[in-house]
């Protein structure tokens, strides 16, 4: 019986050093049966893109609790496309001002989880996306 | 083998990272496309030096691997890493944290790091670890380093997988001798005391030295004398000596014919394992439908026959077609 857990990369871009939120999410996803990889802090978009490709994750979740998201998030999406990782689900979270959201979504992020998002909401979002992938896969 | 190569296999052999990464995923998930690709990759394997890093939890294996990768890169080698962490037996999920200590290599195109959950396997590796090693070998990485889950007992799958097995220990785990059972002592090709700047390091080194003197020969009958090295991974101290020792071991294996022999025995075991699983699966698929089995199950439940005799009755009736 093949086991196919959903694989998720959780990444922190730029100079943000907050880890509590990402730790809580990592444990929640693990308990929902997913394999979770965390990049650690102070990552560049290049490092996150390479990691996502090497780990062949289904989902890349980027958390940003400091400025820089308008530069880093689109750059990561572009690098993933270039390196052959365009099929991954991209989601963002953290402190992203309302006026920046349309640009982030246009860059390829399927959803932005704002502060206070319930981990169950995140799990459901990922699982629903994954179920749709499975049914449309060749 | 005739016909076109599996497209991703061809890309992986050409060194395309995304292709190799996807193949590992297929092999890990039991996707049949993985098997098809492996058929094409297999003739391109056998070149990489496969290095196993094992030891008890908290020994600093990931940090050691990080330092090892840095030193191998200094020497111009391309490095693949597979790091195995335990999966939760309850949810099947996992937090794969080894990579965190190696992330400085994420921007280096000469390094490929893959995290794997154990997915229910004991012994420090996952079922697909060997397959992933083959993929990285075929992709042309000169060194493939496998970091096991923290073991310390006799469950040592890594020995059957690596050319060179490095056993990592640290001072202060209490009774070190407990952490290094006989199986580990026999299996190691190189012994490392990590965090050697800590109190008690001398004592740990002395204990290990004594145990190495008492050690029985390597199961393969090899006359290699395992070196014992003190390192401080976080500062890179002793890492050059470790890579020297690994290189020395690799040339020892080449000279003695052990390089191919170890690979050969690994493939042999894999083949036997697959044969066992496949044969069992085929038999069970055909057998479980039969009313006779249900009757035997009921007989065992009601204690009219013991489980061993019940199984023997059926196994005795299996015949291979000529």
C-alpha cells in the first residue's frame, strides 16, 4: 500500500527572526499527516526555491513578519517557475498589508493567511488543493 | 533494454535537479513510474562513494554532515545528502529537521539535500532510501551521504547500504558503551567523537579505543583498521581529517575489491527482499479469497490448531513451476 503524505516546505524570507508561528504550523501539519520541512531563518528566495525543488514538496508556505515581501515573494515564485517547480502550491502568511495582497496573489500565491489564521483553516486549504490535484492528475 | 528512456530518467542522468527530485518522490510514494525510471537509471549507478552517518540521537549527526559537505565542496566534489527523520506512528506525518543545520549549502548548485520521513521503517532508514541513493548516484554526485535517524541499538540498515559507515558519538550521553552496542562496533568503518571540546571527551575516546581493540573483524572479512577521530563539527575541527579517512577508506575498498563487493551485496539483499515481498504479495492476493484460508483462520481463533501449524500446512503446498 503506497503511502503518499503531502510534503510541505515552510520558509522564512529576509531578516524576520520570528519562529513561534511557523513552529505551531509545522506541528499542526505534522499531526495532519504531512511531512514538513523548515528552512530556518534569513533565507534568500534562491535558497528557498532550491530547497523546494530538491525536496520536491507539494506546498511552499512562506511566512513574512517583516518588510521585504513585495520584493521576495514574487522573486521566489519566478525562480520556482524557472527551475521546474511551477506545479507547487504557493501560500503566504504573516503580516502582509491589505493593499499588497493583490500583487502577491498575481505573482502566483494561491492564498494569504493573515495573522490569527487557524491552523485547521490552513490544513483544510492544503488538503482541498491536494485532493483537486489528485483528481486532475494524468 | 530497448525503447525510449523514461523522460525524467534521462533528465536526471543529465543532472537536472527537478527531475531527480521528482524521481525520488515517485520512488518514495510507490508510484509505478519510479520503478520504470529506476530501470533506466540503474546502469548509470555505481560510481559515487556512499557514506553512511549514524549514531545515537543528539550526537550532532546533521551538524557533522553540514561540515562534511563544506569540506567535500572545498575539495571540488559534488555532494548529495539524504537525511532520514522519524515519521509519527500516529499521523504518518513528520517534521524533517535535519536540513535546518545544512541550509547554508542551499544556494550551492553542487549540493543536493533531500529529507525523508522513515514512513514506518525501523533501522534508521526509510524503505526508499536505497532508491534515492541510486538516483543521486546516477545524477553524478561524487559523494552521497546518508544520515540515519538516531539509532544506537542493533538496527543498522545503513551498513548494508554504504561503502563507508561513520559511527558518531558524543561525550556525556551517560554510559557510552550502552549507546554503542556490539553491532555498531562491528559495523563502523570510521569512529568519530563529536563535540570533542566538551567535558568527558577524553574518557569517551578512551572507552571507544578499548572497544575498537576488542572488536571482532568486519563481517566482510576485511582487514581495515577503523580510525578513531575527535571532531568539533560546529567549528569544523577535525573535519579535514575525517574526509581524509573517508578517502583512505574508499581507496582501501577499491584496492581490495570491496567497493564493488559492498555494492554487490547491497543489490543482492535488495533483490532478495523484493523477491520475498513480491512472492508474499502474489500468494496472499490469490490465497486470501479461498474458503480454506477462512476455515484455518477460524480454526486458529477457536484454538483447534496453533498458528504455526496452520501456516506450515499451507506453505508446504507451495510449489514453484519449473
